[in-house]
C-alpha cells in the first residue's frame, strides 16, 4: 500500500474544516463544567454542579434509561427480523423477495416527519400512543431499513461457495448457517447493531409525536428541557449522549477493521 | 443423434465396473438446456476430465453430481445408491471450487477439521487426521494461519486437503488450477495427480484447458453446448477425434476443406489427400496436427505410398524458440506447419514453393455431416 502524503496547506484546510464542523459539539464540553445559572460561553466560573444536577434529575435519568432500554430492544428485534429477511432475500431468493426488500427499505426514502405523522394517526386510533411497545414498533420502522440494507450487503459479499463447501462436507442447512453463514456476516451484524442502536437512541422526530408526560426518551426530554429553561444542564446531558454515541461509533469502526480481515483476497 | 444413443447404451449396460453413473442427466434453465441428456460411467479410482469451452455445462454437471444444483431429469448413482434426490450434505463428496471457498473465519486446521466435525469423529482422531491431511499437501507448518494469509497455491492445497480428509466416495474438482500462475499450475497438476493415485479416489475434474485434461486424466469427456462430443482416453481423443470440434478443441490443428470423391480420397485444390476414414462423396474437411507436417523446399522429398503431399507457397516464417512455424499458403487458405529448431538451419525465403507432407494415418478427415 502506498502512503498518502497530504501537503501542508491541505492538512491545515482539513483541520479547519473539521474544527468548523465539530466546534458546536466541542463547545458542549466546557459548558457542561460551567458554574453559571444560564447557558453561556465562556462560562464565568467552573464547577461540577450540572453533573450533580443531572444525577439528581429523576426525569432525565428515567428518560435516559428508557432511551437505552428502547434502543437495546429495538436493536435486538431489528437483527432478529433482518438477519432471516436478508438471508431469504439474498440467498433463497424466494418469490417476491425483491418486493419485500423494497417494502422494508422504503421508509429510508420518506421524510421522517411524514412518517411520524402517519404513525401518530395510526397509533392514535389503536391506542398505542405514549406506550413503550408503541415506541418499539415506531423505531423498528426506522431501524429495519438500515439493518436490512447493511446485512443484505454483507451477506451478498460473503462467498456463497463457502456455504456450498460446508454442505458438501456434510453440514445440514442449519449447521451451515450457524457455523459458516453467520460468522461470515459478523462484520455486517456488528455494523447493523451499532447503526440500529444509534438511530433509535438519537431518534427525535417520530418519537416527539408518540411520547407523553409519563413516557419520554432522552433526546425528546432534552428538547423539552431547552424549551422550558436555558440552564447548562442540557450540556451535561449532551456530553452523556456524545459519550454513548462515541462508544457505539467505536464499535462500528472496529467492525470495519473486522471486515478487512474477513473479506477474501480477490 | 446416433452418437448419443450409443453412449447411452454403453453407460447403462456395458462397463459393470462403473462406480459413478450419470444416466440421461439434464438441466434446463427456463427453456435453455444447459446440459442435455448426459450419460457417463466412471470407474472406481478413475480420474476423468470434463473438458469443453466456456458455457458448455461442465460446472453445471459437476454441481449436479454434488447435489448443489437439482437435476431436471435423469439419474445419478454411486455404486448401488441412487443419489438423485439426496441433498448435498448426504452425498459424501469432496468438492474443490475454483475460488477455493475456504472458510475465512477459520484457521487452516479448522477448515480441514470441519468435515470431520460434521461426522462426529472424536477430537483426538480429528487432530491426527487433520495433521496427516496437511502433511500430504505439505502445509503442516501453516496450520494456524487464516486463509487470507496464504498464497493462491497454498489455499488451493488447503481446499484439496479439506475435501480429501473426510475420505469422500468421489472427489469433484472445478477448474482448481485456473487461478494459479503457469509454473505453479504445472506443479499442482502433478501433485493432484499423485495424491489422487495415492488415495485411489474416483475423481471428476472440470477444466477448459486441454493440456490439463490430456496430461492428468485417465479419460476425457469432451463437451459442447451441453452435450458429450466424445468420451475416450487422452490418446483416443487426440489421435482419433470423433468430430471436427474435438479435433480442433483438443490440441492444435490445421484445417483444409475439399471434396471427398468416394474412394477414400479427398481433393484439395488438385492435390489428392488420402485418409483412413471412408467418406461419402461430397464436401469434406481434413485436419492435421501442425507438428506432424514436414516442410520441404528442396524439391527432393521422396514420394511414398503412406504419405500425403500438398504443395503451397511459403508466406512467412515465425521463430518461436523451441519451434519454427512455417506459414504456408495453399490456394486461398493459410496453414501452419511446425518443426523443432536445430540451431544451424538454412531457412527458405518467403515466396519459395514448398511441399507439405504427412503420414496418411495422421490425416483426420470429416464429411460435411459431422
Ligand atoms: N443459474 C443459472 N441460470 C441460468 N442459466 C445458467 C445458470 N447457471 C448456468 N447457466 C448457463 O448454463 C450454461 C452452462 O454453464 P456452466 O457454468 O455449466 O458452464 P461451464 O462449462 O462451467 O463454463 P465455464 O468454463 O465458463 O465455467 C451457461 O450457458 C450458463 O449461462
Ligand atoms: Mg465452470
């Protein structure tokens, strides 16, 4: 592999661009250590008071745990549905699988706000508003297309001859799937897990329509909080969000590395 | 059509020793016939090549034997067992793919162990047999590597070890050498043949490389458009091709058309060529291997009874190192004759009248019907 050498001006330009893009995010960190009553930069004094305020804010804490549990359940369900679906579409090529794939991935093309409204109307009529399982279903509508895309691509890239070799070596179909297909899909599964988790954890637009005073998620609560008051609590919540997000992104990055180790030399 | 019938009779009745049998096996995709009523009987321990141009149905045939592609008709049996409806995991066949298809997430040793694990063999015996198999292909040192850390030739040998370690009843190889460079291909050719003989395993070898088929295999099945053109030993197929297609596909040939006059001779632009084939009067074609042709420009070549002679004009000479190629114009056609180089040759100039001669028995003649 040839090393890419970037010229100095190019390097400076790229650094500036990154700073520009990241500045708002980076600002959140100093602000979260502010000792002030109101949101301002730079803070006039430093303290950990907004972290302790966060720790004793039961609404935020419960919204965080709702978001976390919701994202975990949505991710698990997405995989449970998308892995077999991707297999049926890519490998078995069952009748109508093309149609199924398009149907599943269609929400990717719709404006989220329209999707949110549609779900609101449907859920209102069947009493799913402000319920946890309602949220799970709504988030699945958003995460499944991602999961299916990623898994279908990763399965498509896996050499089908490996599965045939396994079966000719005496492995029954389920064993082939467990011992060969699934491990070959691992990078895709890791990536899909991370993606689903992030999408669900960050989802605001649709969730706004579906949450109520008794059930709310962290991003929605953050939104509500900012509307009511302008204290630096939101900064400490943001830091929490960023840390969870970064952790997930790191997993994705690791899985990309994994992809390279798994993909065969051509 | 008569041709086909004969093979069918041969496969189902003759040859009681046949181990792997294909009877009227066919495969259609929509209304496209990829393999048409194929009959084949392979003896135990035999190495048989399926040879033919791209798209003639070799891989499809092999995959039907392995059970990876369902047949559209016909029967496949091994010994007394009818395997036609048996799924691949119940067929006990070792398969080596063109892409090797090693499991990327397993080490070399785990790859080779896979088939043994599927057979619920105790761990200790698995370890021993994996070691043996890897030693057989000289890869014992690389047991803990991953497939992507191996060269093409090494991957190929792992694939071979993985297929053989389970002692399958049949070994199926689909162009296993086509991804290797020329030198390695030569080496692997010998190695595969040696291992095949040592293990004594019945083997079907798919290739589109005639040199591979001729040099490695006991018998060759020449295929074209989903049909068998000829089944025979390498010598049969090379020396006594059943059709012009076989003659031109296996080995190199020069090709001239003329008219059969009914008494065993063929008229080519005034020269009379004799052959062993009794052709009916009408348009005919003769073929000769370039290296069987002698080129004479001294005008002193002796006329003999068992030698065909044809006169032409030298167009040009190509020096290819080991051999010299004489491009000779005969009427409108140009043919190539080949001779070994000797070092101190006096070569004629272009435009020199020359005489080509070759033995009558080296003349392959075909009527227009073939
Ligand atoms: N799944 C399929 N659907 C439709 N046609 C197919 C399918 N698989 C193979 N064919 C056709 O069947 C014919 C035989 O294919 P096959 O793969 O057996 O050829 P081959 O002799 O192995 O050729 P090659 O030397 O290129 O590998 C080809 O014309 C191919 O296009
Ligand atoms: Mg092929």
